[in-house]
């Protein structure tokens, strides 16, 4: 929305002022792309934070289960973690209380944490909730199983970080295209188009 408005405003300015300099075109491209880039960056940052915190949350739940022997209480303790994951866990816990529902599945009724995380449409969270739910349903060796889950999540995150580092060059390709190639093409072709139109 904001990117489109800024882009249209910049295009209108260029047409009215007939200023098709490289600097003006680059400015319009930057103005149009900046809101989208900012929003995408914030969303990506939140997702990365959640993925990074999953092993820590699983380890904390495992430790709490070793002491309190209740997975629900352990998740409530993990919900006090700072950051985005703590907020999402608190939402699930509060929703279970509000709806007077179970946090984990029982008798073929999905638990609140599974339903809540599924609605977020974020695969790592969905997998985390489902794997915790399976441990809660199993009911035996909970702390050890949660500790294994924490180890698996830490390994998966390390793999994702390595892959992200390898694909960094490809991620930079789009911004480079927008900021350099497109303004250059516009600077070449827009004056030509206007020159042709003025001949009629």
C-alpha cells in the first residue's frame, strides 16, 4: 500500500517536472521500495528471532519438567521468556485459560497450543507445537524427550544459518537490480519514449 502510493507519487512528480535524471529515478525507486523493504525486514527479523529461541524454550521446558513434572506448568514458565516466542507462548496459554481448554491434545481434541501455532502459518512453530504435543500425549520420559527436541532444534537452526550464509549473494541480487539496473533502464528508455510521443 504505502510502497504503491510513494511509487505513484514519485512517478507523477517525474512526469510533471520532466526530470528524468539518474538521481531522480533512483530516488523514486528507493522511496517506493523502502516501506516494503522495511516491513519485510521486520517480519524476517521476528521469524529469525523465533527460530533462534526455539531450542532455548525447549531446553527450559525440559528443565522445568524435571522439577515440576507438569508440561503445562513448564510451558507457562517458558511463556515468561523475553522476545517474540515468549509472547506467542503467552498468547497460547492465555487462550487456553480463556477458552477453558487444554493446552495439549487429548482424546482426539487438538490442544490449544497446536491450534494457536497452526493459525500463525509459520512451519517451524507448527512443528515445535506438534512435537511438544506428541511428547505430552506420550506422557513418559517427558524431560528427556524435550531435551532431545531442544538438541534437534539447535542442530536444525545451525544448518539454517549455514544455508543462509551460502545464499546471501542471491538475496542481494533483487535490491541490486532495483537500485541500479532498473533506474539505469528507466533513464535510457523514458526520455526516448517521450521523444517519440512528442513527434506525434
